[in-house]
C-alpha cells in the first residue's frame, strides 16, 4: 500500500492539468467534480498509505520511494523521492482531508465567480505542492514544494487581480516569503557543504551519529537560516506582515492556505529537522522566543481589528507562534499536535467566517454585523464550536494541544514562556469571543441591502463546516495527556533526543501528575476569564469598548494600526531601496557609467572636431598642403642621397 | 557527414535562395527563411542524440586547410559545453523568425540578416581555430548591427553604433591577444597555427597570462555584459526589434560567458585563479545592481535588459566558482537565460505589437483581456524568478551551491539577488497584468493568436523540461566540465611549478608532454 | 655657353611661379592657366634634357603632355562653365563643400 | 648670339609669368600666358626641337589659349579681383613655400643626381633626317600604342566636355 504514495501526488496534478488546460470549456459542475474528485482520491490513497504505515512495527515506519534523479552535478545529488513516515503521513492526511473539505466548500462559495476553473486549478496545484513539500525526501524537494505553495498562495491571494489591494497583497506575500526562502536556500547549501548530502535520512543520521557537538557554530547557522525560511512561510516576527494582507484572497483559500496547511509548513520543517535543531540550543531559544513573542504580539493586534478575516489572520499568526514556542522548547509533538488541531478549528473558523461573508453579500466589517445567530444557525453553531476549541475549553481539541504546549513551555522552558503563552491564551479567548459576540449576538447592524439577501449557506458549504466542527471536538482526544496516541505515533520521528521521557504523557509521569492537572485547571480558567471579559464588554455593555478606546487612545491606535510595522518596514526597507535604485539608475548608470562611455565618445568626437578644421574645403588650401608635402618628400627622399 | 558545417552554412544557402526572390513576395521570403531555420534545427538535433557524453574530446570534428601560409584551418568541433549553446541557437532562430512576421520593411534584407546571424552565431560556438572564431565573432556583429540600426526603434542609430563600437573595442584587445598567442605558440613549438587545442598546451608565464587574460576578459566582459560594461545592453535591447532582442539576449550574450569558459579559463588558468575575486565581485555587483536598477524601470524592455545583467552575473559567478556545480550551473543558466529572457522579450514584443508602447504605466489589468497570454507570461516570469520546478531554479541553485562551496560570502550576497528578482519581476507583472484596466485601449486587446502560440509553446515545454529533468542536459556536460576543471587546476599547478626556472622553449617542451588530444581529423567530403 | 642647367633653372622658376599662382589666386580660370604654366615648365625641361642627352623620348613625351593638356583644358573649362552656371561664380573660395 | 637669345627669352618668359599671376584681369593673364608660351617656343627652337616649337604655338598658344579666352569672355567675369578671400593668411606662406620649393629644386639641380644616358639621336643625326620626320617615324612605330591611346583620351575628353557643359541631357 505504501507504494501507492506517488498517486497521492498524481491526482491533484491531473486535476490541475484538466482544469488548467481545458477547464474553460468544461461545465462548472464538471470542474468542481474533477477538482474535488482528485483531492478525494488523493485523500483516499493517503488513508491507505497511513494504514499501510500503521501495519508496520513502530520502529520501521519509514518508507522511501525514489522516483528519478532530479539534479545531479558532481557530488551534489538531489533525487525526486518521496518519504513516508509518521510525521509526513499525518501531514498528508491533514492536507488532503482538510483540503478535500475546503474544495467541497469552495464549490458553493465560488459558484458565482467567473474564474471558477482557474480557482480550482490553482487550488489543486496548491494541494499538489503542499503534498510535495511534506512528502519530499530531501531538502531540495521540500524547497520546491516550499516555493510552489508560495506561488499558489501568490496566485490565490491575487485571485481577484483587478483589486489593487489584492494584487499588492499577493506580491507582498511572495516577496516576503522570498526573503525567508533566501535563508532557507542558504541553509540547504550549508547543509550540503557540511553533510555532503541533502537527503533527509543521510543528513539526520549523520547529524545524530556524527561528530557534531551540540551547539556547534555550523549547526547553529544552518538551523537559524532554516528558521528564517520558517518565519517567512509561517508568518512569524519579523516576516509576518504578509499574512493579514493575504486575506484579500477568497475565504476558502484563507482557510486552506493561510490557516490550515501552508503556513504550518515552517512548523513542519522544524519538526522534520528536529535532529538538527536539538543540536543547537541557541537556535531553539531563538525559535521559542520568536514563537512566544509572536503569539502575544499578534494576539494583541487581533484584539481591536474590525475585519472578521483579519482577526482570524492575527489569530493564526498567534497560534503559529504557539507551535514555534512548542518546537523551540523541544516539544515537537506538542507543536505538531497543535498544528493538527489548529488546522481543524482554524479552517472551521475561516470557513464559518466565509459563510458569514457569503450570507452578507461580501461584507467583512464586524461593525456592520451582529445578531446573525438566528439567520444562519448552522454557521453559528459550528462557529461556536470552533471558537470554544481555539479558546481552549475542555474537552475541545484546542484545549488539549494548547494545554500541552503551555505545560511543556513551563517544564522544558521557563516561567517567562509560560506567562507569555498564558497571556496570549487569555487574549485568544477574548478576541475570539469578541468576534463571536460582535458577529452573531447583540443587535443587528447589518446594512439594509445586505439584510434582504441574508440567507444560510447551501449544503455543500455547511457540510464541511459540520465535519470540521466534529473534528474540532474530537480531534483533541488523540492527545489526551497520559494516553496520547499522537505522541506514541510520532515518537519514531522525534525519538532519540531524550524526547519521549518529557513530552506529553511521559512528561506528566516524570514531572508529577499534579503539575499537569494544575496546568489544565489554570488554562481552563484563563480561557473562561477571557470569554467572560468578552461577554461583559461586547454582549452586556457594548458601550464599554468605545470608552476604553477613548481612555487608552494611544494604545488603541497603536493596536489598530498594527504597531505601525508595515509603515516602519516601508520607511526602513521599501522606500530607501526604491530611492537608492532610482539613484543608481539615474546617477550611476545613466550618469556615471553611461556618462563616461558617452564621454569617451564625446572626447574622440571633440578631438576629431579640432582635426576637422584642417579640412577647410578650399582647394587652394589643399594645394598648399600638397606643396608642403612635396617639399618634404623631396627633402627626405632625394636630398638624403645628394652628393655634390 | 559534416554535420557541423551543414548547420553553419545551410543558412547561407538559404540566403542565396532568398536573394534570388522578388522582394515584393514577402510571404514567400518569410516562409523560406522559417523553413531553412527549422531544417537547420532538425539537422542539429542529431548532435544531441549522437553526442558521446563519456569523453571530453571534441566531437564531430572537421579540419581543413584554409590559409596555409598563416597556419589557419577551418577547424570545427563541439564538446559538452558548446553542444547546448548550438542547440539553443538553432532553437531560438526559427522562433525569432516566426516572431518577425509583422516586419514589413525590407523583409528580404531582414531575413537575410537573420540567417547570416545564425551562421555567425553557430560558427562562434563550433570554431576550434582561434582565427576562425574571430572571423565568426565579427561576422555575427554585422547583421545584428543592421537589425538594430534598420529595423529598430526611434533611437536605433545611437543604439546600433553603441553596440557595435562597444563590442569592437573589446574585440580589438582580443585580436591582439590572439596574435600574441599565435607568436607565443610559434616561439614554443616552432609551428605557426591558430589551433585552440594547441594553444591549450602552451605553458605561459604568469605575467603573459595576466595580460592576455585581461585582453580576452575585456572582450568577453563587454559581451556578457558584466557590471561596469553593461550600458550598451539596455539601449540595444530597447531599440532592437523583437527578434533582435530575443537573439541578443538568447544567444549573443552567451558568447561572452562561453568565451570565458572556452578561452580564459583553460588558456590562462593561473591568471584566472588570480582574477577570481575581481570577476566574482563584478558579478555580484552586477546581480544586485542589475536587480535594483531593473526594479525602477518604467520601460518593459529596459527592465528585462537590466534583469539580464543580473542573471548573467549569476552565470559568471558560477563559472568562477571553479567547481563542477558552479560551471555546470553556469552553462545551464546560460540556456535558461536564453529561454526565459528570450521568451520575455517575445512577450513584450507581443504587447508592443498590440499597443505600440512598452511603458509599464500604459498597461494594467491585461489578464482580463488576455488570459492565455497571461498564463504564458506568468510561467516565463516565474522561470525568470527561478521558481523550483522551472528551468531558472536548476541553474541558479547549482551556481549558488558551487559558489557556496568555494566562497561562502559571495554566495550569501548573491543569493539576495533571488529576492530582488522576485521584487522586480512580480512588481512588473502586477503593474502590467493585474489591477484594473485603466486605459481604454487595453479593453479591446485580442488574446494570442496561433502564430504566437506556436512561438511560445516550444519555449514553455523546454522551460518545464529543464526544470523537471535537468539531468538530460547536465549529464552531457559532465565529461567536458570535468576536463575543463582538470585543465584549470592541473595547468595552474604545472605552471606554478615551472614558473621560476624558465629558460627556453626546449625546457617547456619537456615539461609539457606532447599528447595528441584530437585524433587526426577525417575530411572525406 | 648655355648648359642644360640654365634651362632647368628657368624651368624651375616658371614652375614655381605656377605653384605660387595656384596658391594665391582665387579665380578658377587663372589657376587653370597657372597649371598650364607648370606644364609648360615641365615640357621645357623635357626638351632641354632631350637635347643635351641626344634622345628623342623627351620630345615625344612633350607631345603626349600637350595632348593631355588639351584634354584637360577641355574638360576643366567645361567643369568651370558648369560650376559657374550653378553657383554664378568662379571664385574657388565660394566653393568649399569639399570638407564632407 | 644663342646665349643672348636665351637670356632675352628667359627674361620675357619669367616676366610674363610674374605678370600672369599678379594680373587682376583674366584676359590679360591669358595674354601674358600666351607670351610665355611663345617665348618658350623660341627656346624650343634654340634646343633644336622645331616640331615641338611649332606645335607649341599652334596647339597651345593657338588652340588652348583661345579656348581660355573664349571661356573668360563667355562668362563675362568681373575685372576686379574676386570679392571673397577665405585664406588671406595663406598668401605669405605660399610665397615662402614657393621660394623653398625653388631652393630645393635648385639644390637637386646642383647635385649630380640627374645623370642621364646619352642616346644616339645627336643633333647631326636629327638634322640629317629632319626633326618632324623623325618624330613622325617614332610615333607610328615604337610609340604607336600610346599614340592611339592619346586619341582615345582626346575623344573621351571631348565627350566629357560636352556632357559637363550641356545644360540638360
């Protein structure tokens, strides 16, 4: 069954090809069937592969399939090969599973759009790229997927390319990601230089059995460079700015790419390279710190945003920060677990918000919503599940994963990480319920014309919502402390670094069960506090937020304007580079270089102009020169031989 | 079969055909030119399939006496380095001719120039006699000069003269160096010859190498063009007709980089080693500078022209990494650049045909009117950016790996060029293809027609082919590149050992064992 | 006794006069006449040489020179007439386009 | 007697030459030139080249110079010197160069460079056959080809002159 792994990639590619090449001539239904069918088949194969992997004993759960030799030059070899291990099999399930649901949802959501086939072509291509990213058996293949998902993200953010904001956001996403990729690419080169291979298995076995002492300079640089790539793709400080803007894309895209799958690629990469990261404590500190700071930072911005999708975007950044915090303290399992649960509930939330936007004919501003819960009940209910899940109320999925991260950050990291994480968790609960209350509760502030078309979404949109809601509820049970299925499943990947003894259930055993239980209570309390505050402010006393904003005007404006980071980047990088470039062009290129070239030409021309004066055009003048010439010729030719 | 001569001189035969035609029957002339170039392409294909990848020796060799009194031979042959450049030339030429269908002014002369140009370009890549090389090198200059000067834009005379004089200025130094080599070879072996393979065996003192390297490098650096010598390129590109730009970017620029690989490195290995920092820094500055300047251009062709400066900086960097990844990457990147930048110029040309402007500000939102065109444009843009899976990535990455192996600092700075590439290309793409249509004229544009489709499709297929399965290219160059590295490395060692006690030609002859590299030529025809 | 040198010096004087005339005069016809003067000077030296060296070739050459002079005069004067017709002048300082 | 005649004729030739180049009126210039030619013709007789002397008078002084005068009068040129003098500064250098030229030639003449071989046509021999007859013989035997070419030259010159002078063809 594991041999079928190539098919997982093949189906989305076929879907892309069909929709891309002849999609324009197909009927909309066919396009939808092709797109969903290809992902569905891919999901089916993924399940088969997953089962095939389960059949193997835990220690041997690693399968590699070499397809062909891709780039080979001297000692540099990169094969196109696929690797199935617990981590990647989990990822393909998430990607194809959530992807399948979102494809179905998109049929309803994008039905009116003119670029229907284009949309599904891109979406299939995205799935293919993401699968390539997670299945690739070497760094370079991962890099292909890495860049290709970036491309799809670019295409899909800019899907409504006629909007200037959308095309700007698309370009920004690609360029910012490129900055990260710059680091990733250098990292890969350094890996090749250090290990003489870029194959995962070879590199990791060399690293774990090799002579690389922990904290060696090279490994630190490698991991830092790769983390740079991760900050780009997974929208961490300082490269997070593209993600909020990416909400210009269609909402299902935001759900699939900018919440569930692509943005988690950074986490996946660090989890994949855990061997290297474990060798560099410094990098781990950097990862954890960046993750923690991002979690808090993004959550604080999310508090005051009014665009429903932007709130979710900042929430995503914040949650990704959590995952990096987990990876940074060495709790890779916790990170991946949160990655999975986050994929469920954040996809659910995005799709829910999409349903809201759909119902309101495209309105995204929460100040123009309110009281929608009776109009769109299914959306409301599923959205509520998602919100509870992300806030971390037991027994929903988010509770288990987030709780584990907080626990790990305290046990393996330090108190500071925990405090930051806990505050971020509080803020998360607060802004999610602020969103919920502003959208679904209270008085309706919906504009008149939108109110007329207000309707619940069709079945092909609500069905995925329901399924995702179920997953958001049950997903957490995979990682119940003490009986964590996911932990033992992923152990072969993360094993061998003294990992099992601390993470998840074993951590509880190791560090006394009471701490674990205490943590659960505390985090539940934090979440409840956040929800309560949101209820107080946005449901009971809706005038309170305005007053607070008035009171803490500076802070409010700072948050509303996202700490002016975009403006700072513009002022620090974008504008100076533009100005320098113009100067380079006008001054250096046209002025100095071309100037000197033309200057030489002009010099020659000027000199010739002086010489030209000899050519008066007067025959007499020329005759005079001839005479002078004759005299000299006679002097030189004849007089030399004169004998008197 | 003298396949190389056939490829080289068939276009000239075509020229005679075209010359005998009535200049009013432009359709017939176009079709004839196209057919000739397509036939040439198909004749060149067996080169690829019958090429023996296991040897570094020159293949398909032909050797005839040409000017016996000066020891000049008609001596041609290819190895894994020149193979793909020839294929690129024969591939690009029919595409360029097809892209010149809209030319109505002096069609006959235009097509004659194109075919002569093809002869010149192929000749440069196959010559193993330095004299012959120089002849072809200058030969291809003339039709290009005419293409720019006659069928170009408003400032065509300025651009054509600049192009011509710039290149000539470099060639003069190269000619001097060639003559110097000729006499040095005579002093060492007592034989008057221009045979490049004989020159390879010369053992030159460092001072001589230094100056000769400079002379050759000057000529090639102008042609590449490397950073401070690049200003002829934007002018030439902007003024040249579409096909001229395509060939200029696609093939002519490669002659500079090819010259470095074929002449500078193996002839002057020690000097080449000495010049690594200079050339590398020039390349790096070119990469960054080209990217930055490209970013702020308002003319599409100028933007692409400056991006060429950036891309060829990568090629030079790779070649001067002096390891297999770098050089193979460099050669791959030469082909890639020929394809992607060539395609970009074709695309800009198509836009120009429709709107008669190349200013970015005059476009915007074209995707809505030209969806198929937009797809092609996007693929080419991405290939130029170096997206993995497309051709640009393979070359760029190998170059960077190679550079990284030799000097980490260079590679680290050069890698930032890939960020800039994304910035300038995507910004351009956004302003041309995305956003709303702001100009009324753009609302009635037609999507690409069959001819344009036929132009772009082969390029697209090659772009994907190289991106997905580059080994079919890389394997063919292995032996040659390895040999080149051996030449560069070994000769540098030999030379440095013999450097001090240099006495006379006698001694040198003993030091360098006489090995017959090329089996005596077969000249049945 | 009159030697060949006498004739040659006379010839040189006349030739020099012709040269100076070409250089200082501006009237095309007079310049033309100065050229004829130079030709005559040369003819004189031919004949003088022929006489003193007992040869006929000098005289024959003078004969040919005269033919050439006749042809030249015909064409040259025709040119002058043509130029005059176009530019209304025979002042060669008015005809100075020979610098391109 | 011969010496006197030479000096007189030489003086006339030089004086006429000087007048020729300094005379403002082209008609007078032409007349001075004729005077020079006639005096040269006398010198030819002194050198025993009677045929050349005759041709000098007939062709040069007679035909060519008449043509000159004819053109001068046809164009009806102004008597006063041409108004425009673009190269006034050339006058003195020109005279100096003339002197230098003359000096150089004189130096060459004084040297022994100009040594010719003596031929067989002594004066006695020429006189025994007759100058004109001898030239005629030579022209139609040894120098036949140049002679015929001369005819072509004159023919071409005639056509050329017509082509140039004709207003429209």
